[in-house]
């Protein structure tokens, strides 16, 4: 009887041990599954947090010649990131650089000149700018071309009223290089604060000609007629972009810069007459 009882006790103990082992095994499997699920949840949360981080207003200061391209890209950015607003401010690059170094709050700076970007980076207000486009000069005249302008030499005639950008503005500095290359002296009747103002003088027929960027002649459409400048005397300016050091919205700034540098950004710029850097 004692022998039977001892055997029964041994069997029960073995069964209990097996159950405990199975239970531990099951518990480990469950923990492993839980860890995988937790990892997936964490990854999902990280992705969501990354997307959510791009929100609010992104203030972009950009050269006037970028008006059309950046307006297009801003709409694309807002569509890709619901809840964001891209606030664009266009002016001469020289004026924008001064605003930034004077403490104006902004997230991104896109300049029509490396010189003006250097002014900003030297002050510690931006770093690691990237050239994203280039532009060359073109003569713009009213469609009727009242002064019968056919080339650069005509702009040196005292009878031809010419509008240029101010010399400190990239379009003015680049035009000056063109005249130097062509060995011409041109005396403008007006010096405008930026390229769009120069173009407007031509559109309103207040002058006989203006020297602006190729992209601006294209943007004006039928309002002006473009006269090409020979490549051997023409001049080019590079366009750098950078997120600002003190950007109030650093995630938005980085995302907008990335869009400009992307294939989509390059295509938008090319469509508006810009060349690759």
C-alpha cells in the first residue's frame, strides 16, 4: 500500500513539474510576442511623432525671383503636411540677409547669391547651405519694343531708357558683370530694389528695357519680350538655401529645404526657367 502511494505521489510530482515547465515555456513565448508587439508599437509611435513634428508655420525668406517656384512648392508642402502653413516673404537677397542678421525670426533663407548667404552664415545665423539652382540674365522689353532694342549694345544708347536692379542686389551685381564682360557702359534711368520691381517697370512700359533673370522673363509671359544675351558675355548667379540656426520651427525648416532639394523641387524650378547649380 505504501509502495502504491509512493508511486502515485511521484507521478503527481512529475506531472506538476511538466505543467510548470510548459507554463514557463508559454510565458516566455508570450513575453517574446509582447516584446515584438511593443517594438512595432514603438516604431509606429516614432513614425507618427516624426510626422507630427512637421506642423505649424514655416517662415521662408526667399529671393524675389523665386516667387513663382516657391509659391508652387509651398502649396505642395502644405498638401503633404496637413496642418502646416508656409509663410513666404520675397525681397532682394541683400535685404533679406540684413533682416536675418538683425534678428528677424525666420526658418529658411533662399538667396539669389552666395555672397548674401555668406553674410548670414558668417554671422552664425545659418550653416551648411546648399546650392539648388542657377540663373542667367536676359533683356526684357515691352511687347511693342518701342526703342527697337535688338541686343546689349542698344542699352548703352542715351535714347534708350533702361531699368536695372540696385548694385547691391544680386540681379544688379550680375547685370554689372554682363556689362563689364561686354565692355559696355549703361546708364539706367532707374535702379530698382529687386528684380520683380525692375520687371514691372518694363511691363508698365515706363522704360524701354530692363535686365532681369531668364526665369523672370518666362514668368512675365506675354507682358514682355525677351532678348537673349550672348553666352560669351552673359553672367550666372547661384542660389543657395539653408535652414536658419535660430529657426522657430526647425523640423519644418529641414523638411522645406529637403523639398526644394528633391526631384520635385528641381522639376518645379526647371519649369520656371532655372538651371541646375
